[in-house]
């Protein structure tokens, strides 16, 4: 029996993969938004913030 509770355990590798995908996607979207003529700075800041938070969970 698990000491962690009755919840379903997600393997650590899958969590790391998901965080890596989040980081890559957010950096890509922020880079794409930054290339546009009319830059939406709030959206760029949002995606970079999500990437930073995901990176902090990964490390």
C-alpha cells in the first residue's frame, strides 16, 4: 500500500516531460509574439512567466 495516499501516482519522468513541453511551448510562443510588428507585451510576459515557473518546478 502507498504511503502517499489513495491517489493515482504519475511517474516522475512523465511530469518532467510535461514540464519540458510547457517550457518549450511557452518560449516558442513568446518568441513568435515578439517577432510580430505589434508586440503584445503582456502576453509575452505571461508566456515567459509560465516558462520560468515550469523551469523552477523542473529544477
